[in-house]
């Protein structure tokens, strides 16, 4: 196992983008049956691991997220997805916690995925990459955590697909998770969400530039198909009230008359087109196919006989969070998780945050949400025997 | 003005598919400013117009609907979209009422639209077709009704985009509508709905076979793009509970294990793919662009200063219907119409039908919905002085 800096702009907080190669000693056996003996994982860390290795928090990113939680994105230059929550004295206090976030297996930001080179052919994997699951992603994360010498994480936290990873951790490796915060997520992907994912995949596959997944060999990209996929998905990340508040029926350029054409008449159209075209610059189309597929496969109840079974005997402390206007991962999905946890007498608190921002609320400035995380983490830290805030992470 | 049979399989009930050419005497001036001096309208009728021409019902079809309300579709052979509601003794009793349904301007089932020949070039209009609005569709319908010698329709009825036409009729030509039933609709297209339409349009436009709209000149079709557009739209026509009940996470072919691939693993995927590919056989891609655009432009309040203004002084009797699980045209949109009608002291009843079938409920077997239509029509018929049921449509 070797650590090497990841190419790309250096982060201010964590100058080294880290990578590690896993699977050389013991191959990683995927759910589909394929064994991989070399998986590179790209990850970022923030803060310092304490002496008894009890202050680690694993942050799990969402479908199109990445390990740049609190660093400028190497391609877009934009701040990390939870940039404002990470730092000394902040919610994820880097004076107290050691934060880890790794790009998921199948991703496109440095971890082994379809855009990386297949050692067997010397060419990008493309569609030869094996099908992956949320369980496979978590297996690779567990190997990374092993590599870092951490037995039990203080907390595993994530929203959306990140929340699926949190639930998978708790079901498959409960002893390694002291506290868990699954946010805006579900224990299984719904029929409607599979349907939306399938629309996105078909949009990519319909693009002739996808070339059966071998577009990299041709120096091209299914730009238009991937942009359409992103546009459709982006609608599901917002709520109707949020779209109405933000754009309503306002015309592009604040015009007051229609142009009567197929240009972007309405602001919401130009916003969506922008979301589509910028996404293509930072994300790989095949990764989009593989990762959406992994979400579709996720169904903890089916894997464990029942959802309660998945959490039987758990000692993990849970804080389940949903958002009232999230229609992609509605509150009813979080409630199903809470009911299963109650059925096995787990330690669980549940908060539905009132917000009109839809699914994306977990990435936005939502004070009640942040207060919820903060309160739960503080109480869990006390239970775990971590030093109180302001003590610079030294164990007492 | 000439009537001529429409080519295609003959209907059992109405052997002649009718067409009429309008605009020769007085050109039809569209909202975008273009004047058309020849618009062919394809329409179907059921039942017989009575002597005092007081028993006409205009049925307005939805985005991808057509005039084949109760005839087998000439391309798919499937029964009409309200097939079971039309006939002697049925809800739309052909012994009592004279039903008219015309393919909308911009459509692709015989009415002038982008796939028809542009007289100026001798080639299909394609993207040279002028941008149209719901108001333009209604203007053309009004010309058709003039042609049929009908001053006032007993009722104008339609769901979804058909409901927009109903509202437009009531706002622009109130004296010509005795009773109106706008179903599962809105007085303006929401930001979210514009966004979904834009995704569909971009999917079509992204397909290289669209060829800037001139695909017919090349003997091709943007099949894949239009299929993706339909898939995305189709999700919005259903509800999450309906998808869950119908498909859940069931695997294709009732398999009990994953195949780990990008084929249709889940039944909901194969269902959506089927919806996409069959749609392409019966619908024109440019028509899809033009008609979705017309919906986006619709905003009665903006056109009339306020929604109440749009209905000021109306003598029309309204029955506004919504469905509880319709998230494309949610009940709140119908309520906005009802509030505006109340504000001008209109005669209005409002029913929200409890259904888990989503937006498409208006096309499905919903007994409470049908009872609502029946009760309202019966009371309105008495008011209008139409003979009671069973009297074969003769005026007393």
C-alpha cells in the first residue's frame, strides 16, 4: 500500500490529496462476483487522528459528490460541498475530529472507476468495469479505514447516497461505527428513483458519442446526453416551492415579453441548461451509469430478510435526518429506518427539518439542520469520552 | 372550407375522420404575430347535433393526446383515451350530446403542425413552423366550432393541457361556453413543469438525428431523444405510490437475482423503456417541442392582469377537478382557479378526487371522478334545457 499525492491544485487546509492502493494482499471481492486486486482510493483528511484513534469521522459523499468536502474542487475551483462546516471550532471541528472522505469506488475523482486504466488492457475500463454496489463502496472504505489503523469510527455521516453508505456501514460493520447520521436517504431505492436514474442512463446511452462506453478511446464525451441526465436529476434535487421562489415564471434576462422560440425563454430553463453543461466538465459519464446503478441495487431489507434484521443487536447511536420538502428521499423513507431501529431497541433520534429547499437542503445553509448535527455529535462525543470543545483534541 | 375524409383506418363509430381547412377567408393571427391563411383541422365527432345546436360538447385533448377520443388509434390500434366514457347511455351519452374533439394546432394527427407541408416551400414545416400558444389552439378550435355552426357549446371539457384549453376558452370566449370542466390542470405552467418540459426538449434536440428539426427531409427521426423525453415525462404522470404498487423493486421477468448489468434489471425500467419506444412510433418530435412550449407560455393571470380578471363577469358554470396524488398539476393549482372564480362570484364546484394514480388518473378508471362529471353534466343539462337521459337527444 502506497500513499501518493493526487495531481491537481493543492488544498489550503490539506495540501496533499492522498491516494492509497488497496487489495494487493487480499483481493476485494465485489457483490457481482468479480475480484479486484488493485483498487486505488483517493481521499482527503482534515484534522488529526488522536492517540487512541477514537476521533475519526467518515464523511460519505453523494452520487456526484467527491472527497473535496472542504477544499476547492480541482476542476471547478468551487468550495467543497460542506466547506463551511469544516474547520477549527466549526460543526466538524478539525481541532477535535479527524475527518476522512474518500471518492467512492466507481467514481471519477481519483478512485478506481470506469475512467481509470484497466491494468489488463492498458486502456480505460469503460463498460468493462464491473458493476458495483453500495456494499462494495463501503467495503473499499473499510479497507481504507483499516489502512489508517482505525478500528472504530467515532461517526459515519452522509446525505443521499452518502446516507445509504452510512446505513450499509451500520448493517454490515456495526462494531466499527460508534455514531451514525444518515441524512435525506433511504434503506432502499424506490421505484420512482430507479425510474429517474434509468432516464438519466438512457439519456447518456442515447448519445452516439457515448460509443458503447468507449468514448475515451475516441477522445470524445457524451456531453449532450450526460447534460440531459443531469438536468432531469437536478429537478429532483429541488422542490417545486424552491424552484418557484428562485425562478417562478421569470423570463431570461429579465425581459418582459416572450421571444417565441426554443431559446431559453424562462430563467429556470437557462439555469437547468447551465447545470447540465457544467456538470459534464467535472463528471465522467460511465461513472454516472455505474454509481446510479449502485443506488438502484440498494435494498437493506432484501439483503437482511427485514430492515429490523439489518440492525439487530446494534450498539450504534443513530441520528436520522430528513427534510420536509425532499420528494426524492421523502421523510417516509427515513421513518422506515427509524421504525426498524426502534424495533431492535436501538438508540435513535429522528428529526424532520422544516425546509422548502428539497433534497439539496442537506448541502445548503439550514441552521436547524446544523444545530441538530451539532447537538447529536456533542452528546455522542461525551459518551465516547472525547475531550470537550476547545481542548484541541487531546485525550484527557 | 372543405370537409374531406382523413386517411387511415376507419372508425367503427364514426367512419369518417373529418378535416376542414380554415383561415382562407380571414387569416388566423397567432400570438407570435404570424398569420396563417390555411390551417387544416382534423377532428372526430360522436353523436348528433340537435336542432337548436345546444348539445355540443368540445373535448380538449392533452399534450400527447389526439382527436381519437373513442376510436381505435390509427397508428397503435389502441382504444381511444376516453373510449369507455363515450357511447349511448354512457357518461358522454351520444344519444344526448354531440361530441367534438379536434387535434390541436401544432399536433401530428392531421391538424396543421410541423410535420405537415409548408405551402411556401413544399417541404415539411419543421422548425419553420411558428411558435404557438394555448390561445392559438383555442382560436383554431373556435374557428372549427364556427364552421360547425355552433354559437355556444353546452360544455368544454379537458384534462391537463386540455384543461388549459378549457380555461382559455372561458377567459377569452366566455359567452360560448355554458359549462366548463377543467381537470387536473392549472392556470399557469409552474417553474417545475417548465423545467421538466425543457429536459424533454433538450433530449430531443441533443439527438443528432433531430438535424435542426429537418429530420423528415433526411428520412430519419430523433427516436432516442424523443424516447428519453417521453420516459422523463411519463414519470411525472404517475405517482410514487402508483409506481410502487405497480412495480415496486420487482425484477424483470420475475427473476430473483440481479444480473449486474445495464440491461433492464427492474420491471419499472423495462416499462419506461417500452413507454419511450412506443411513443416515438405515434408522435412527431417537432410537435412535442411546439406543444410543450405552448404549455410553458400559458399564464392566464399574466395575460389578464390577474386570474380573477380572466373570469370577470363569467356566466359559465364550472366544475374544477383535481386528483390528490397528482404532483404535476397538484390540487393547489386547481384551488387557485377556484379562488379566482369565487372572487368573481362565478358558479363553481370543486372536487379533489382521492386517488393514488397521479396525474394520469383523469384517463383511468376512477369511479368517483366519473360520478362527479356525470352529476355536474346532468345538472347543467337541466339548466340548459336539454332533454333528460333516455330521450334520444330531441329537444322537448
